[in-house]
C-alpha cells in the first residue's frame, strides 16, 4: 500500500472555509507529515522501504543537528590542547603550561582533528572553527601581546589572525581570537604564535570550537 | 474528549488523497494522530517515552560527534629502564559511548625515537562488570612530515564499541610494552576517536520543503499553538472543518521549522519562535541527547596504577600522568587542568542535571575512596568520590549535575580534593577525563 508523500505547500486561502475541496489539501498534509516523521525520527516512515526524505550529510536519514535544514546546530567543541606534564606537584595551583614565550619568539602548533560532516555551503554553522586561549603575562613590565594566526595546512597563505593582550599575571581567557574554515572529516590546521611584544606571555591552553548555531 | 494520537506512523494511502478519491475523514484522522505523536516525541509532553534523543532506531538520527580530538604534543614516553616488561598506557582516556553509536575510527599521530611502531600495541579497554581488554589491529603510515612536524606516523584502527543497555563507559588506550626497540621513547602528538560514517554527502536539498501555510499567512506559528485534535473534530459525520485544516497545516509547518532549524523557503514573513535547543524552557520534558564534549588523556601510567617514572620524588617526569600531591590542608581542591569550551544551551543550566564528567586516576597506594574529583566551571562546582576498577589500580569518579553557562564559552577546571593533611608525592596519578551531556 503506497503511502502519500508530498512537498506541496498550502496557502491560507486553500484551507479557509468555503475553499474548494481539492486533493492537494490531503496530499500536502499527509505527505508533509511523512516528511516530518522521517526528519524527526531518523527512520523511514514505512518499514522496509527507502526514506522519502533526502539523506543528511552523514549519509543517513533524519535531522542530525548539523545546521539548517538538518536541525539547529550545537555550539560544539572541536579540538584542544593543554601543556605536557611538566608541572611542579608542590605547586598546588598545578597549572600545566604550554610554555612561556619571550618577546619576538615564534611557535607553531599543528592541529589535527575530525569534524562531523556538514553541508558545505558558505556561512553554515559548522563551517568555521574559532580559537580561544588561556594565558597570562610573564616576566617583564607593561602589557604583553601576541598575534595568533590560523590557516589550513593546504592553504597556509589564507590566514586569519587575532591579538591576545594581557598585563595580568593571573591566568585569563581570550575568546574567539581568530577563525579557520573547516572541512568535513580530517582537518589539519596551523596555529601560529607570532609577534610577542613588550613582555613575555605564558600559554596554558588552546581550544577550537564551532560556536554559532545558525549562520555566521 | 479523546486526544487523537498514533502509536507509530500511520500515514495515508495514495488512494485516500489522490485526485478523484472519495472525500473521507480518515486521512485527516491519520494526519492528526501522526502530528500528535511527533509533537510528543520531540517535546516529551504527554508522558511520551519514545522521545527523540538521537540514539537511532527511530529515536532520532545519530549525531556522530567525535569523542576525542586532542592535541597532546609534549607527552613523551621515556620509561625507566627498571620497568622493562611492564605494560604502559601511553595514552588513556575514559569515554561514555552514546547509545546506538557503536562503530568508530581511531587515529593517533606518533613520533618514535626507536624503530617502531612494531612494538606498540593498540588496545581498547572497556569496562562493564570488570576490565576487559580487547586488542584491535591497526595500520600505520610510513613516517612523513606534517607542517612543522617531522617524521609523523599515523596509526588507524576501526573499532566496534558495545553500548549495552544505555550508554556505557569505555576506556580507550594506546599501550606499549617496554622493550629494546622503543626504549628511546614514543611521542603522542595527538589522537582522535570519532564515529565511522560515510564520506560527507553533498546533500542537495533541491526538493521543495513540504506543507506549510504560506504567504499571505502572516501569523507566526509556534510548535505548541495546539496540543492536538479531539476525536469529535474529525468524526465521520462532520464536514472538513477549515479550523482543523488551518491548525493542522500551521502545526505541521511549525514543527517542520522546529526540526529543521530555520524558516521554510517561500515563507519569509514567518519566524521560528521556538528552537530545538533542549533547554527545557518551553517544554519541561524536552529530551536532552547524549553529546560528547571532549575526552583527554593527561599522561602515561603503568599497568596496575604504578606511577610512570616517579613515585616519591617531588617532580613530575615529562610524559607521566600528573601526580597531585596531597596538600597541607585536607579538603582543599587542587587544580589539575583547565579547558575552554563552548557548551550548548541544554536543560536548565542554573540547576542542571545533564552535564557530567568522568575522571580516571591510577594509584598503587591502596584506597583513595575518601578522595574526590571536582569540576569547577565558574558557574559552580560538582564533585564525586572515586570507586575502584577492581585490580588494575585504576579509580574512576562519575560527576553529575555540573553547573555551566549555557550557550557560551566555559572555563572547565578539573580539581582533586584529598582527605589527608600531609604532603605525599606520587599517591595519585590523574590519567584522563571526559565531559559530556547525558539525560
């Protein structure tokens, strides 16, 4: 028994009183409900039959929260690092640093991480990863600043950058300094610390997140 | 009054909805019942148990979110020569396996100081009623350069992890037996564990999206503007009621926008007034899916909970899981590590029930069951004591109800709270931790 499926849209005029009783109305309502069922449940509406809805970016049936039309995307953790185990256990604060960087020093991290599949369209929610860091000012006086640059390994010249500044020796957060374009699957991203000026900077962690729920 | 609701999808035969069909009400009855069922599954209203929690099998599409995406970099294995013949966990982290998500691709980027990687075994350790160890075959690339990283070997394995009844804790580890070949050490640059899914599909949503009340219908529909239809409204002896047709069409369109996360094409006058956020602000029973945030290893440890390099000295050795010395004051929280991460807008963040953590520690000093692990997010703290994983010197704490700031960048600090007031080195090695949402 074939069940109704449809992508018809109804207007207000079509469903008001005294409107003609047309087959379009039951077809649109019954067929649209079938679509909704499959998007919500992630399963074909009829057992042993193919789903009538398109497959999501994972190649599966249903809305998988990877951005419109596959459901509103989550703010998502992508990748992170913390320092090696070189901390002093006698220090009860026991913060493990990524290192202390002198004025003029340069450092590069190669970030390799997997991104869940998403529809590759400009400005879709999962199409960018944003860098946030934990840092503090090191030895010296004044305000420490450092430029962070992000680029994909295959396109190192296409960079975005942001500047972290701090004059406090208390560890603080610098959010969303720069972003990098993402691809579904394995990503390799170069994160470069450059142009440390005025005063040493201490780094404690780096994180990349997908942060916007609909579009950028 | 009988609220119409189906137990599973009913649908309508083409013969009931096609041109020339007799005008009957059974198609509208099926639409009303199916819409009510979907509404209840999405919102958890009306005591629905088959809620959409993204666990597959008709409970919503799997989310396929990665479990581990960690950059380790300086973690080195430089074992003490006296520890030859002892198996070492050179990377070990706990993960909570989402229900229904069983197949995974594991990858690790390693750099060997000896011939390797022939003497490195990849094992997956799962825990149910006891430790069970399963060794998985892996492939290894020849060493190559990646950006500024030289001689990187990537090992890959495809894993099947049992989820059992409900989500299950598993322990993912790279282990190595100390021997001559890799005596000089191995560096874990980074590792990844993510669900195995097909390659990314360039989905072409070119088909029109289905029924909605379009222009000039200017009133924004909300998903809960109706709670369903009564049997009396769609009885055999009634005509086709314009109110029912309008409400059903509007409800369908609103739920479609709720599920899809945006305004349906061709209806720009409308706005989505409710989002599928799982924040339980509109729907108190809205189901929260299992969403892994991150899982990390913090350092190496030897089997049996034996400290990697240091047991009694005052310094941590590079590569070893960090030891937390007990502090001069009992019950003082000692910071171990702090992470930054955005967290989604789930349940009630002020009094949450779904943000949770697992902390894994090792010790060869016997009982630490008076110790606890604590998560501090800045929005509050939550703690749990450790319980033993039988005979492997491993202890785990499961922390629930962690407060957080919804939809924003959170500072997540792992802390250890001890119960003694004297300084003791090497008593507790902090091996790994995992943060996740779970109903």
